[in-house]
C-alpha cells in the first residue's frame, strides 16, 4: 500500500470483478472480499472494508505486473506478481479470471500472445459437472465409510442411497450456482 497509491475515484473502470477465489502473499485467503477494477493504465485492487479496515485500495500499473500460470489439483491459477522484481507481492486468482482481465486490456496484459478466446458455456458446464461428480464421490465415500467405522453404530447404518443422494443434492445446488457465477464472470 505504501508503494502504490490509489487513483482518483472520478475515473471509471473499464470493468469490475468481484473475486470468488483469491489469496495474497503466503496464503492469506481473500475469497469474496476482493474487487479488481480494470483501467487502461493498470489494475486497482480493493478490499471489502469490513475485512480490511486499515487497507486502502491500491493501483498497480500494467508494466509493473507479471503473470505466471500454475496448475493444481483444485484448478488452474494465475499468480500476479505486483511491483518491481525486488519487491514482488503475489496475488493468486483463478486462471479464468486472469483470462477475462487479459481480454479486457488486450496488449497491455503482461503475458505474451493473444488473449484466450471466451470458452463456450458447454465447456464450463462440463468442468462444473466433473467437479460436482468428483466432490460427490468423495463426500459419499466419506459418509459411507465413516458411518460404518463409527464406534457404537452396531449395524444401524444409514442407507447407501442417503449417503450418496444427500451430498449429491447439496453439492449439486452449489454447482448450479457456481456455473451461473462462472458464466456471468466470463461474459463481462
């Protein structure tokens, strides 16, 4: 914050993103409390005032941001290195969000090449479905195994259908919400 002062409020951003998943530095979670505003000159990072009482928005010019892509078990991430090389702070965001930022600023984006195209909604649906399927299988397995290994359960187990349907329905509702949130984010 001491290195990057904020820009005046009177200029309007090109677009604004409420960040669903983010972390900064050594794993400080900023999911749903961070807003990224895109300007031609750079990226403005704002924290929800409730969680960052003493944090003020910062503005980082595009020429002082570098990006590195990472793949992980939980999805692809983009690590934004903010500032000159000697004082890098890191901001990890979803790779899809980084692609949206890239599409908005074009050649000003720190990565080389052209921006990735907008993925079709069918691809997003497939990705969300596979995530739902994996999480449901994991949760169902946990409920089935844990109920049978619990001390004192003496052959009174919940039916397997309940162990499968309960997490399937709950995680299904969350997945439907995630699908629409992702589509809305990508279409900005």
